[in-house]
C-alpha cells in the first residue's frame, strides 16, 4: 500500500484546520485533541467502536434502489485485517468491508482508523473499489488523510452527549459526513441478540443530502443502520 505522511509545518497546519472545523457545523462539537502521531495507537478499544476485540461481523438487510425503486437484499461483511498503514503521519489499523446486493459484490472498502490516547477514534480515510459484474469499475468516494486538503475525521468521541455533532470525514468535495447524537441508552434487538445502553446517531452527508440512523452498543459497536427506505442489522459477530 502507498503511504502518505504529513511532516513539520504541514502537519501543524492540518491540526489547526481540524481544530477549527470541529467548532463549526450542526450542534455542539467535540473538542479536538492535538493530532500528534505519538498520541495514537492502532488498538481500537473504544467501547462503542471496539474494532480490536471483535472478530468478523456480518450484517444483513434490504434497501431500495434510488433509481429503479427495486428492493435489494443487502449484506455487509466487516473484518479487521492484521496489517497496518501510515496516513497523515499516523499508524492506522485497517478495516475491510465487503458490500453485497442480491448476493453480488458491489463494493470493497479498506477503512483506516486509529485511537487517540483520550479514547476517541479517528477516521483516516478509505480506499474504495466499486464492482459491476465482478470487475472494478470505479473508486468513487475514495479519500486518504494527508492527500491534498484531506484531514482525519473524528469518528467516535471518547464520551458522547446528547446533541453532540462531529465531522467523521474531512475530504472536501469527496466525503464530508457528519454525525449527531440523537438518543442515549437505547435498547436494540437484531438477529445477533438484544443490546442495551446503545447510542443512536443521525449521520448526514451534505454532498448527496442523505441522512441515515445508526445504533452503536457497548462492547459490540455498530449493530444497526437505517438508510432511507431500508435497514441493515447485525446477524453475527
């Protein structure tokens, strides 16, 4: 894999830009820590996003094709890979996600995460392969922190409070997703079990104007997504 590193003054500018961005947007924002590479680790054990302590996760559900209105059977396979990478000067862990529609692989994504010493989880970008008929046809949505104006996004704060909003993606014009905490202490039941003390978020993409709901539960992480006209539920982990 290619490695992208921000050094010296460039990293200082990136830190300042992220800090400024965390103060704007919808609702109250999480305070942004200094992005010192030495303060991050690839072990991600935030209770609401515990990548390092879980094996592969499988989700299943359905959603409507926005173009045809057809109901599609969806499946997501999520696996933490053994290797690491370096993005924006920070060593990051790698999460592989395979998306299927009606049994056909439509997207394979490598997501990059690292955890700050304060317990917050940061998102450093994604490599994207979109498939059609078994062949890669696009890399749409791909971004990496340290490339151009792209900066790490705050994916999961160490502590969540109601109405808190944070920028999960900071790739101008490519990926700018924001997340807002809309409920605490929810109980969620999926085919994988019943989970309590869960947090509900409202995720908004300002580029395509799409909003979806997500539910994160202690010790398990994401257990349910509710995109427009559909759902995706954890079935095994």
